[in-house]
């Protein structure tokens, strides 16, 4: 059984990724923190596509919760290991640096950057032992270009991009790849408060992207066909930034 874990899989891009991986034959562990209802909708959509999965609850900012939840699942499934990890969980708390509160900075870094270390490190050993693994980090245009009002988010996502490139070199010989996907403006709950009509005039393609378009790239990076790609950051932004 091929197993994939998608953090922040209850909605938006995480939901689309979960469904895409299920279509590829993966048993999908759908992580969520508090929104059990939306996570259940994701699992239902996974099953409607002929796949299967399971909900797994933990706070990606808590190393203790991560290791307890994943350790319990692995202990209950002897011989199984998680081949594909999609670090997708993320939050925004936008503010200009002049008025940014400490907790707005720390909360965003904890959720978007520190979680990468906690989840990846815990699952990495099994990938290395089995000489097969795919780690795919969902980053952002903000981490490449920097966006005003998002110094915290830009810092976190830029950090994950740097970690992606470093880790890719550390474990390439073990046949474990590490890549990042950097969405631009995608129609999700995270962007619903943005002025889409104004922003899409800046995008060469003239529109926001869909979660499914991001998921398609993640699916490719999780596949055998992407076995010679590692340390890459793939933009999915309609030509807004290249």
C-alpha cells in the first residue's frame, strides 16, 4: 500500500492534493487541526474518486502531538511507512512590519516553517531506510518575491524554500527527493479576503489559479516520473513571477 500524508488537508489546496494523490492510488492520511467537518468532506471526496484514506489530527506546531499521532498510526500498521509527505499546512496573519505583533510573527513561522522540521524529521528515517520517498513542500510566491504586508509569511516560506534545497542535497543518494511548489494567487479560503478583480490585472494569464492546478504539479512530483527532480521550486502563478 502506497501511503501519503498531507498536512493541512482539510480544505483548499490541501483537499485538492489529497484527492489527486488518492486518484494516483495512494492511501491518504489527511491531517487537520480543529476543523473535523471539513476534513471529513475531504475524506468523502477521496472515497468518491475510488481511493481511500484516514483522518489524522494533530497541531503541526507541536512536535509532541505530531510524534504521538504519527507514532501511534505507524505502530498500528506494522511494516507500513509514509512514502510521500506533503507539507501543506499554513496560515497568514498579514500586517505591516511597523504594526506587526510578536504573536503574528511567531504564529506564522511556527505553522509554516517549524512544522516542516517536526513532520519531515519524524518521517525521514523510514524513507531513507526504504530508499524511496517524496517530500513536497507547498510554499508561495510570497517566499520568492516577497509581498508587502507579509513579512512574516514571506520569511517563513523563504525559509522552507532554503530548507528544501539543503535537504534535497543531504538525502539525494538515498533516492528521496525534496521539492517545493510555489503557488501564486489561488482561489481558496486563504485568498478570499483579497481583491481578486484588481489583483488579476497583474497576472499575465488574467485569472487566479485553482487548487487542482497546484495539486496536479504535486501529483507529478510524487510520481515515479519525477525521480530525477530534486531541490526544485516550481512556480504555479500564471506568469506573475518567473
